[in-house]
């Protein structure tokens, strides 16, 4: 009976109590605009933002990542700037939700296009987003409809992808 009541009020979950307090509707318009500009589902981007930063534009990652989508100056930011013939933005500039979402969505869309022939293209794109292209290529299945998650040998990346996909399916069901 106690387990039933706890589940009914949301006390049993794969989320931390901190996650229950996150306002996942923040930056909804900015997410929608950036996602659509790059051909992405806004709910997928929203799921990535939740996992990366819990919607805090000032979040800094342990490897130097910035903002809502935790873009990396030495990686996706530099690539985005070079291909768009722009100056590499400063760390302060990367806390701008619009710019951060632009770069993060650009990179995620690039990954989605790279793996578009795979049935699990979203999983492969998330693997590339989280762990880099070399690792994603290593985890790519031999067949276009093969499983990806079971091939991932980094526990944190497996968990990242699982969490993003759970949230994505939850958002799609609403």
C-alpha cells in the first residue's frame, strides 16, 4: 500500500528529487525556433537541454562546456564558427540561450544527418553529441537496423542516451 501511494504521488522515479523542481518549459520558444531551423523535433532538443543543463543557461561542464546544451568551445563551437565564417564566441556569449541553442541544434542536426540511414539514428546522434564522432562511429552497428545502446562501452554515455530518450518519449506522449 505504501509503495502504491508513493508511486501515485511521484515519489518513486528514476529522477532525482532535484529534477522534480526543474521548469522544463523555460526557453520553449527559443528551443522551438532553433530546433525547427535545423530540422529537429523541439521535444528532442528539450530533452537534451533537460539532461545537459536542467534549463540553466549559466551551467558550466567539467570539460569546459557552456550553457543550455553544454556546447564545447574546442569542439562544436569552433566547428560551427568555422563553417559559418563567424568569430568563435566567448564563454559569456555561449550563455545566451539563443546562441547556445543555435550551436547545439546545428551540431545535433549534423549528427542526425550523418546517421539518417540507421533505424536508431537518434541514438547514434546522441552518442555523437555526448561522446564524439570517433566513439559514435565505433558504436555504429554492422547493419542499418542493428542495436546501438548495447554496443556503447561507456556507462555514462549509455545512461545519458537512455535518460534523454526516456524524457523524449515522455514529452511526445503529453
